[in-house]
C-alpha cells in the first residue's frame, strides 16, 4: 500500500500541502524562530522532506534563501525552478534526511514539517540537521505527537505499535529528549492539534479513503491517553 501522502485521494484533497496547518503554521514557525533565535529574511533555510516544494515557494516569497531536500524528485520541482526568475531562487536537492548533501555549518535554519515521524530513525536526521546548521541556527519542527504519558523515557525513539502514518508519533517528552540528544536546545513549544483534526475532517468531508488512516490512533479524541496531536517546536544549535 502506498504511503498516505502518495495516495491520489489524499493529494486530491490536500493538494501540494501534505501536512497539517498549511502555510499559516509555517508562518507561525518563522515568527517564533525570529523571536527566539533571530532567524530573519535573507537567511539560508533548508526544508527537510520538502515534497513538491509548496513551503519553499512561501519561503522565497518572504525573502528567505530556500533549499529543498527530499528523498525523491517531484514533477513540481522543474516548474518551480523554471519559474524562479525572482530572487532568491528556489533550489532543490535529492538526498537522505540523515545525511543532507550540504557542508557543515552551511544553513541558518532547518524546517521540518511532519517529516521526522515518518523516518525509521529521526535521531539520525536530527543529527544531520545539526551538522548543517551554523552555531546559533534554528530548527523549526512541526510533527505528530502523543498526548499523555508514554512508556518511552529519556528520549528513546521507540514508535507506538500502530501502523500507518501515525506510527511515528512520540510523546512531547520523547521528541524533546531526541532534540537534546541531537545537540539542540528546545526554545519553545506550541500545541496545534486542531490543525490535525481539521485536516482529518477535510479528508472525511471530501470522501477520501485515506481518512481512516489519519483517524487511527485518536487524532480527534482530545486528551484521551494515547491520542495523537500536532506540535510545533523551535530549537537552537549551540556550540560548534
């Protein structure tokens, strides 16, 4: 079975924005990163797992210098690159999130939107992000998380037992433990679970067969133990 984001009915409803919150949440992440880490337009910003590149277009329009990295190429890349007469241009790279094809200390910020929960080892990817970031650089992370206490402690990267796109959700404490283990200092957190509920509701409303996979695990069930939400973290690289 194809991953959720590759299913036609999901793409029909979600378009090129394959994560909860859409551009509004990306803008909120940039606002917080500016406030907490000094990230500003003109900064070189890597979008980890960029997909078709919708966030990159937004970043370029706001004056950032965007780079997009994904494990496979997308048809939309050529269109966006060809239409990048504006400055700054959008640059796309194909590669592994755990080993970005970039020099050490070469970017000012890394944007990761609903990507780490899909990876077999998000800690490796976080360490790869830290390597590419300059000292003081910002990580803008939004992803699935589990409400309530979990069995995992100390930043262990054990996934919940469910299959599907919710399987990589971890508790807030576990995500923050992984950030610390990778060498980041968490600066702030916001709960945007409503964005996940709204995306699931859109899938249901438009009759997408993918909706049950989004709902599996209780993304719309409030504070029930084990219910899945959507969080936004800003973290910072300190040291060399």
